């Protein structure tokens, strides 16, 4: 859920804190992505994308395309996975599970707090072949994303949930996708606090009044009224003394201090102990994993990898001539890996395929199948 109506409140009351930028504006920036939210998007966008074995591979296809799109734009992504949800979030998760159980495709549309271990392992394997780092958060992924931003290791958090802001992320971007004309929406936390005239602690109180994942919402207290009351009185305790308890009763088991503590002192991965490193994608490993193990369409995988290869700067562009060449293993080009086609388009699924070292090739190969 995130924070109910927070984006609307910010856009109405602190519009100067919100900007729109093309994705290329973030070239050379490190962006922390909430992996669970991204996977949830992929699973709901194409919930019935199955391979020939009947396995849902929508998360792999979405993660593959989006990550390569970020890399093509010169962005350094790092994916952060959710850990154990806080106890205060359990009632919300129970309601979600109950609602999902009433839906026909609940298993495909469920939120990623219940991410099955094999699905998560598949995503980690894919990211490793893409050369992109990932981090396991001990609890909420957005909290660890915010900690990485505050530490300076990451420029911003990319997620659709607004609770990255009460967790303290200095910058939040939304609406990230794989389109070439993608424009993202950026929220600046320092500008938000300045325009609203609030401290971070008061902003957290506002988010609690608006409605968050950790406690219920006060009855009949809308976003505009909640903001006005908090700006007038400073804290939720003072607000409660100035509203009619009959008109605005508190929810049952309302743990205000617990919710505050989860936002202001969350359990996070220690940024000082996290090393972020990026490598060039491994075309051989990607084809072997996606096409041969997970049975994605091999021709599509190869075409997408070739587009990534063609988007890379030429050696003379990427490195000034006066500098010594960077040492290390040379990345094989796709043209070396796949036989050149006599047509302009990448080769179809014929000919030599990627094989683990030491194995003998078979005549021909099976076409990867995606059943939609």
C-alpha cells in the first residue's frame, strides 16, 4: 500500500519538490530498486507468461528487459530484496492474503512479501549474469534503499511505494519502465520538508495519519485535514487533543510509537558493509540460463543482447587514447558468440548455441517456447 494519498498531498502542497526527467538524466547515477515491487509489476503485467514446462517466467523476462534498458542508459542499478516483514505489518499481509484468496489468479498477483524462494533465486541468478549487484535487506527493502541513499552509495530509490520517503530516502523516483521515451517522476525529500515546514519526525507523523502499512487510519480524517492539523499542532498527540474522538475514533490496537519507530529507526542492511560492483553482462551465461534452462525464446534473448551490445560506446569513445587499456578478461562480442547471419537481423534459433565448458554440442537445438 505504501502511504495513502501522499503523492497527491505533495503535488498539491509542495509541487516544487516534484520534477520529471527523462531516464537519460540519470546517466552515471547509482539507483537502488525495490526488487519486490519490480517483480510484482512484472507478474501482474503479464501474469500468464509461461514457458513450455508451464513455469511462469514473467518476472525473468521483465527483469531482463528492464535491467538491460537501465544499463543502456548508463545507469548503475542495484536491486534490494525484502527480508522478514515487521510484526506490525502482519495484519495488513493477512488482509492481502485473504483478498488474494478470493481472486482466481491469487498465486500470480500476490505481493512479493511472500516471494517464493525459487523465484527469488531465479532473479538473483539472472542479476548475476547481468553483472548487477543485489542486496538482501533484513526487513523492508525501501528502508535499506533509503539507508544506501543517505550513506551516499546510491543516488536515489526507485519504487512505486511512497514509504521510501518517511524511511528517509533523500530522493525517490517513480514510473520507471523499459520504454525508450521513459520519463520518471522524482520527489526530493529535503524540498518536501522545506515546503511543508516540517521536520522528518513530523513528516513521519503525517504519513501515519494518511495511512501506512503499520497501523490503521483515524476515521474520517482526510489528507488535507491531517496536514493542516499537523502543521498547526506539530505532533499526533497534540492533534488528538484537538479533534473530536467521537467523530474521529482511533483504530483498534493502534500502535503509534511502534509505527514511528519502524520509520525512524528501521532495521536495515549496514551500508558500510555493502560493496557494490558492476560487471559486463555475460551473453553466454544469459542465453544458457534464460533460453536453455528457463526456455525463454532464444531468438528474442539474442536480439535483446545484440541491441545492448550495439548500444555500448566504441572503445575510442569509452576510453581516451592516452590512457592505458584496462586490464581484465575481454568481453566476447555477440558476433563472436553467435555465427554471423547473412541478413541484417540477428540469427534465429539455429546453429551453434551456448554450452557449458567441456560439453559437446548436439546437432540442432530446441526452440525456446513462450506460451502467452
